[in-house]
C-alpha cells in the first residue's frame, strides 16, 4: 500500500505527489517540526518555509540538514507575509494548521491570520497550482478557525478556483479535514 488513506496526513501526501514536480516551487506555510518541509524539498526544486516559532524553525532546519537537503529557505515570519518575502510564483502551498506537536500548545494558528495567509498564498499561486489546508479543529481556536476558513473558501470565484473539501464522515471527535484549492 503506497498511501494509508486512513490518515489525513497520508491523504495530503497523495495530493501533494500529484502536484510536486522536480521543477516545482513549494511553500510550507507552517513548518512545525519540518516533516512537510522535508517531504516537499525531496520532491520539488525549492521549498520556502514559514513559522512564527523559533523552535519550529530550529527543528525544521535540523531535520533538513540531517537529511542532507539544501534546497530550502526558512522565514521566522507569519505565513501572511509570504507574498512579500518570496519573489517567485509557487506551484504548491501547504498549510498544516494548529499547534506545534510536542511544543507550546498555546501558540496556534488563528482564524483571521490564517485567512490572511490563504489570501497571500492565492496571490503567489502559479497557474495550475495547489493550496492544501489541513485543519485540526478539536481545540477551541480550531473550531472558529475552521468556520472562518470554510466561509472564506466558499467565496472563491468558481470560474477561477476549484475548491475541494475532504472530510471523514464516520469518525468522532472532530477528525482533521483538508481543503484543496486549485486554479
Ligand atoms: C500543526 S503545526 C505544523 C506541523 C508541521 N507541518 C510538521 O510537519 O511538523 C502548526 C505550526 O504553525 C505555526 N504557526 C502558527 N501561526 C502561524 C503563522 N501565522 N504563520 C506561520 N506559522 C504559524 C505554529 O508555530 C506551528 O509550528
């Protein structure tokens, strides 16, 4: 089995694999411990990573270096700044919302800033690009964030964007969900 689709992270990898090409430019909007950054860097020409937590960037840089990966640049900035800090168009942008696993749970992505981040990603998205947003909404901030992100994504012009919503229908306890935006 190449992908275990019982895990939402694996589902996301399946989608990323359809879009990541050796010449692609990728953005990991939420580096965290660097797992997605590493995944993207292995498949794409270059990956830009963002996180507001210094510790997340240290963890990500360590993971990338341990794996001998050098096609990356990290920013200790909010993802809403990505269109100001990156001078190229991105083919793939991935958001993994919530808090740093194993880190400070009080530092989490928040609704208004996340919507700004998605708007910034739309501004730099290349033609035939992909934005994937994985939402963890078991915590209070996550519920509001999910509602606001869904509300915003529903407003995207259907002539320009194709928005897909992946939800695990028979799972309890706020199972994670994915939104995919293609242009
Ligand atoms: C669920 S974790 C990401 C997990 C990561 N993709 C991995 O593979 O380990 C979410 C991360 O988003 C970061 N974050 C929160 N708000 C942010 C913002 N406005 N811009 C960028 N990163 C943010 C947190 O610091 C946290 O590290």
